[in-house]
């Protein structure tokens, strides 16, 4: 399992843009505002993404 912490870097009209790391290891994740808001997640606090192999 892998956990990656992302911080909010910007907002578009429909998405939140989260980033982690510095170049060349930097990663960017775009999530729809409607999904994040519906889940009750405060994007200002950042997010943690957990990656696990599908079983």
C-alpha cells in the first residue's frame, strides 16, 4: 500500500488541482469539485490518496 499526501494548489471552474512533491517527482491530481464537495472534504486541508493493488 502507498499513501501520498497532496495539497491544494489551484481551483478551476469545475476542478480542484492538488499537487505533491517537487520536480521531477511532482505529481498533480485533478478532482471534480462536485465529488469532493459531496464527500464533505475540505480541499484547503489537503487530501491523502491511498493506493493499493486491486484484489
